[in-house]
C-alpha cells in the first residue's frame, strides 16, 4: 500500500547543522478482516473457540468470521451458525486440512477480505493475540505473519514432538530463505494479495508449503510470539510420531521437487554420474594392468550409472521448463483473481454510492 510522505523544505531552507528528520510510516487501515477456521467434527470445541474471537480489530473497519466445514458428520455447521459465524462454507466430504484452508482463502477473497487470519477450531491459539498477529501487516512490514508458539514450554508436547517441530522449522527456513520460528503453526495472518499467490498441492498440511512458496515468491514474511491455551483434545494431524515423521519428510521432499526441480534432479544425476566415472576408471585401471577379463560386472555397472546420470540431467532440464510453465500459469491465475476482485469491489462501491 503506497504511503504519502510529508513535504520537506528544500536544503536551502534547513537550519544549518540540523539533520532532517524522517517521519515514521503510519499504520494503514483496512476495510475488512476475516477470521477463518477450518473445521472437521469440531462441535465440541468450536463454541469455545468462537467465544474468544474478536469482533473489532485496530486498523480494520469490519471483522467477520468464516468457518470451513470440511465434511463434518457432527453438528459443526449448526454450532457455527448458532454462535454468530457470518459465513459457513461446506465440503460434501472430508477433503483434509490443506484443502479446507485453501477453500477458506478463496471464500475470504470473494467476500472482499483485505486481511485473512487463520486459526484452529480446537482453541489451541490465544485469540487475544490476533491484534499482535496482524500488526506487522498494518505497519507495512510484512504480508504474511506466522504466530510463533513457545514450543519448549508447552506441557502437552512430548520431547520428540518438540524436537520434530524444531527440525521442521529449520528445514523450512533452509528451503524458503525465511526466518520463521514455528513453521507448523496454523495461527497466521496474510494480506489479500498474498492469499491470491498461494497454491497448496499437498493434501496433508498447508503450513510448510505456503511458507516455502512465500519465500520463493519474495513475499515479506514475519513471525510474532503468540500464546497457546490448554489442550482440549489430541491432535488429529499428528496421530502417531512415526506417521507424522514420514508424512513430514515426504511433504518436504515433494516441496523440494516442485520448487527446485533442477537442483533436485541434477544432484541425483551428479551422484550417479560420479560413481559411474569412478567405477569406470577402476575398470580401465585393471584393464590396462591386464586384469580386465574378470571385471566385466564393473563395466556394466559403470554404464548403468552413467546412463542414469545422463537421464537425470535430461529430466532436470525438462522439469525446470515445467516449473517455468507452472510459474506462468500462477501469474495468469493471480492476474485473473486481481481483476475479478477489483471489478467486484468497484461494483460494491458503486452500489453503496
């Protein structure tokens, strides 16, 4: 958002020996913020979570609530409507947390949200920290803000889970180039433009992939410390530590293949090609020494590895071209969403006038 700086007198009018002061940027004001909650069978905790949500936020003219009912089989939708939720979007069947998150973003964009806040329906995060969560956006210092939980002091987190949280955050920082302290945190806020740029391909979780996307797309990312509430129920995302580790590793690996395909396949090709050359040189050394008749297996293995390395290099170039094509498609999607939103806002403004 552009800001108008106060006019300054020319240098000739400045008192001698006095430094010119620069006024700090004033916080922006936004029309609407929507707080979204992806839900799956959350009838037992949803009312408590909604009770804590704010209806007013500093720097925002209007605050609305949105619940994404991800194919719940209980009374989640009824509880949401009974507790004053402004919008409920429903899936006909359970699609997973990542799909529910993206459905919520799409709905918030269509509803004209300038700021979107995502939180959990199990009341894990302290809703009193939402003003602090959106403050970097209001100040113009970030477009995507992640709430950093005090992981080491959370009593219901096991030592293994705390270690995995740290390793996961470290991996995301490495791949994304950001400084996010708590990558798996679902307590986050973003601008409308950022929401338009995010595309989640993984059906398991959105937390890691969206941060890596933000880093790759040079979206300003910030972290703020937030508080957590008492644990009301076991996590549905982490059903078992081994399963969580496996899915997290596969998620990070898949993200790496999607966003850095040239580096990924070239690395595989370099390893295979390197071993092929070493084994081939070993065979040649034995051949020139007169002992090559019994080393035919080494020659075959070297040929296979060299072939694999060459194919991996070729795949790297093809994958890189596909990645460029994907980025172009994302740009087209972003421009289409921006145009549609601008037209919708213009129609709303003309209707109010």
